C-alpha cells in the first residue's frame, strides 16, 4: 500500500491513464499500418507518406503520449507538488488526440495545409505540456538529481520541437543546412528525449 502522503498531490488516475491508454491504442494502430504498408519498408522506400505517418504515430502518438502520461503521475508523486493545472492537462490531451488524428490523415492524403494546421496543433499541445510541467517544477522546494533529469527531459523535448520546426522550414522554403543532416537531428534527439527519466 502506498502511503497517502506520497499520493496526496497526484492528479486522479484519469489524466495520466488517458495519455497512457491512448498511447497504447496508437501503438496498436501503428503496428496494423506497418502490416498494411510494410512492403514500403521491405523495398527500401522509407520516405513515403504512409511511413511518415507511421513514424509520427510511433514517436508522437505512442512514445510521447505514454511519456507525458507518466510525467503527469511522476511529477506530483516524486516531488510532492501539484500539477500546475490539471484542467490544462485535459485540454492538452484533447488537442494532442485531435491533432495526431488530423496529422496522420494529412500524411496519408498528403495535404500540406492539413500538415501545417495539425502540426501547429501538435506544437501547441507540446507547448502546453512543457509550460504545465515547468510551472509545476518551479514549486519543487529542493532540487535533486531526479528533478534535474526531469528538467533535462523537458529541455530535450523543447529542443526536439525547435529542430522539427527548423526541419519543416527547411523542407518548405529551403535553407542553408543539408536536409538529410537536419532530418537526423530531431530523430536522434527524440530518441534521447525521455532517456534521462530512466537513468
């Protein structure tokens, strides 16, 4: 049994589990799409709308959603602070779900306007999460190594968003960085985004 003092500041299980269960459902959807469009991978065609959709489903819909749900549970329990705004967490969840569905469909029908619209909503959802978590961390009385690692994870997420936006700008209007080198940066950083949580 968990002592009440450790869970008194935690949000109800509905917010964290909304993110986690959605992430699991998105993972299953991504696996079904991989079964359907797996021939693209086998033939070496990685830059197709279907593969872009699956990659974003796995990175944003599965890994990030599950991680955000875990953070909504971890921060209050581990640091004994309340989430700055649990209501904002639910707003962020709805924005993320709508944006992820729209973003995936926009990839499949390859709608640049849809990608911009729903991509912007995704960025807004991530920014809401970052703001909510950073304001929650501000209330931590004494920082320790775990607090630093959570902050590093949030910083890594912010850098991933910035690099993703630079990549979008690069691919749409051109720029000074070779697109293949730039394309690797958000991918690599997103893999390391949540790693400090588990070190």
